[in-house]
C-alpha cells in the first residue's frame, strides 16, 4: 500500500484495515482443520467478523468480540496491547472460541475516538504467525477522528533507531494543556494523560492515526520496563520544540514492508531521545569494600553533594578519591594505610544531600560498616609455582601494553590495580638500537591519564622502525597497599606508519568559535579515536587500522568536549550528533595501508536544520544500504555474483502501489 497524504478519511481508513486484516470477512469457513503435510503455514490469522463492527459510532457497548478464520493465541499482551487514549483500567482481553473477547472495565469519554491496539499479540494457534499492527477503532461521538502523522525515533547519541517507543499526543486546544504552552517549565508528560497514543515499530518508525485537526504537543519515550508509562530517569525521552497540526504537515508516503510484515512510512517528524538524568533521585544506592584498601560508594544521581565522610581511625589526608564515572555517581576511596593497620571492618559516617519524599535535597546521615576478609584467590598452579620457588608471589599487579610493536600516538600504557604513591622514573632506562646496532639512551616521561588515576602513559620521541629496550627495576612503583613491583624487561619496535591509514578532516565550523568533537568509529560503532574542541582547521587521525570505519561529529554547543543530554523540564534538546556520510558507498569509509584520506566537514551542511526531506533522504539511503547488504548475503549463500546497488527508484518500485486518499 502506498499513501501520499498526511491524513486518511474514515472510509479510506476502514478500507485500509480491511485490506490488511479483513480479507476473510466476506467468507466464513465451516471447519478449519490443521494442515496434514505440505508447506508450512506462514500466513497470520484473518478477521471474519467484529461485533460491534469496526468504526462504530456513538459506541455504548461494554464488550467487543472479534472472530478469526482459525484459532488464535495471545502473546505478550501486557506489553503489546494498549489503548488510545489510555483508560484508567485496561480492557480485559481473553480468548473465546475462534476469537478474542474484549471487556471494557472503565467508563469512556464522550465524543472521543478510541483505538484498541493489539501490536503483534494476536497470532495463529499452530505456527504463531502474528497479525502485526491489528487495531479496532470506534467512537463515542458521531464521527471518527481520521488524521494521521508519521515520525521517526532515534537515540540522540548513537543515532540508532529505537523500537517500540510510545508517542503521546497532547491536544493544546484543551485549556489544561494549552495554558502550559508559554511556560519554560514543562511537566505535561508527567502530570497529564495524552489524548492520542501511538507506537513505533521495530525500525523506529511510527504512524499515529485518529488525530484531530488541532495543534499537538508531542513526546516520545522508550518504555524500558513495559509499563506503558514514562518513568523519569529510567526511560529515554524525546520531545518536539514546536506544535504540530496534522493538517499543516507535509504529505508522506507509506507502504507495506513485506520483509518486516508491517506498514512503514516516510517520517514527517524526527525525535531524538535521551536519558533525562535531571529526574534521577539522589540517594546512596550501594556501598562496598571489594579490596582491603578500596571503598566504593554508588549514588542514584549524578554529582552527589557529600558534606562529610569520615573513616574511623583513618586520617583524611591518607584517602585518595577516584571518580569511576563521568557523572561522579560512583566513587572509589583508596586508603593509603599499611595493610596491618586496617581492621576487617571499617566504620564510617557519611553525610550527603538526599532527595526526600517531596523531591527536595536535604542532609542525610548514613552509618556504614565496611567489611573485608582475605580470600586466597591463587590457583593451584600458582601455589605450586610459589612453593617451588620457595618465595611468595609478589601481590603487586599491573598491566603494561609493551607488545612487540608500539604505536607512537599511544605510547606504552600502564594500568595499576591500586593508585601509586611513588614512582621512581629515574631508575627506569629506555634504550634505542639504531640500524647500525648503536645504542642510545632515550629521554622519556611518565604521565598520568587525566581520566583514570591508576593509568599512566610512558611517552618518548619514538622513531619508526627502530628497536627499543625497556628496563624497569624492582621497587620503581609503590602503591597504597605498600606493595612494589618486580623487575620488568621488555623489547619492542615502533610500528611502521606505512602499515596504517591516515584520516584528515578539514573542519569548517558554523562560526569561528563553534566547537565540535570528531570521533572515528569501527563499522559496528565502537570508538577508535577522538579529537575534542575541534574548530575551523585541519585535524588528523593517524595510525588508523585498514578496514571500514565511520566518522561521527558531535556539535559541542557548550564547548565542554563531550555530549550533553537534554532536559525535558527545561525544554533543552540534547546536543546534535551526526554521521558523516560519503556521497557514494555503503555509508562507511574504507581505509587501506599507507592511504591518506581527506574529508571536508562543512558543519553548516552536516548540522543543517532537520526537515522532512532530509529525514526521508537519510532513511532511504540507510534502507538502500540495508537491502543491498541483504542481497549480497543472499548472493553469497547462493554462490552468485553480487548484485548491483539499488537506486531509490528501484526500491520505490519494490513497494506495491495501492489505495490512497485525502480529505
């Protein structure tokens, strides 16, 4: 089916439903038997009768019965079934004979269009083929609201589509809602029920029906716990800055996706979802002592305000604080005290600001008992080796990436199990051996990673192709547990830059002061390299492994070098994130050894205002890439040549033309 309209008339809407779900309405089978052999049944059940009928006006019944051409089952109806608008008590849906019975358990609003949405909960009893998108519509008034809107919901950071999101539409002509339109403080989603409810399919696309010709305020949220209610601080949420009236929205195309088995559409609106952390309540969610010298406090919200923390018998100057998360909601406290002075149980007093029942931050005092007991975690092999060596195994542990080849951009990273209290770099030697076998002492430095106090980097003026020898004598490193390292000797060389690719990004910002974060990603989306605070100019990613990569750009509006989530209450959208898409290819950048690729990043183009046309173009490109990959995989399985890439015209022709209409 292909609809070129922003709305569908009531009669056309009924015809659409009958087209997909009612092909069996006009013929009744006397006896449906299970097939005896032959091909497997892949067809969903078909509707043969509805009582009262679909689209009934001035609806006054309390019970609805829908009969199918075969026995059906109900699957995940708690998650899949929902009503629009929502009712105080959900209707009771039960199996009756060859159909389903719906008992309405709550009073209905006057002059309101209702839709019972079954999602994919109705399936045939034998094979479990779902009747996707099945819905029953009626009105308590004299007409059915018949306007339609489409949209697309994505994760604001990763740009991945979010499936099964709920879309809430609020009619702003209602006084209780319209009065909130001028307020900077927005609590609509938290305090008021929506007038229309829609839901996105598995690809993040939604088509919401039964809308009025009025301006709506629109919200979307990811229902992570399946209760069909927005849970602040738990569910991702998105909202539109402007009001949307279905009558004034641009037309859109819709068609039946034969692969996914549901109707999809080109979206009119675009919603970027984020986890609104401003709603998280502050409390002490956990406290532990996983190591003798380590205490971890975990809080429910970011940036906890600690007014007092005292560990009984431990000098506060001997405590090293390590933040384990960007938002500082998980904190490690390292006790720089000899092991023999630490008791099995440490008592502590914590005073911090905690949200009370009125959601106000007030001082709260917690008495903590932090116990730890030694457990011998050595394996049998380690114990035998220790007995054989007749000396204890050194408990000092650290990881060092001194492999056979060193990346000059990364140096040699050391990661210690405990924070260091002393580092004698003067005892360490780094020797370079040239091609003529001459040996040279190399100046170097140890620098602590600003994001991880237990991670240090050994940096030096590395020479590609040269061999190096690193000698770290015993006793160079000392940690808070009073332990020190054994001798480490390592030989390695510096990687040849010709084995890698180089990526050059020419940034043209929106303004001279605009800043961005440039990120190189793997094909699957994992972060490889990152350049923060990028302005107008040239930026280079070196030592890029050959293969396929992606280039992602964050618009850093507050110039803090990271992505900032939005705030629904303050009506602040998350910072925009966009993938750089080459004009040709499958959306990724292919790199090879000794290649240098240069790209022009015009931020006025990359971060141009989002329009219906730009969303449609992006989605059609992504769909063409997805289909091309599927065809290539199929051709590979059949041992056939890979097909030529499909154009948009090819893809559009693949969707069958059918009924459309406008009002």
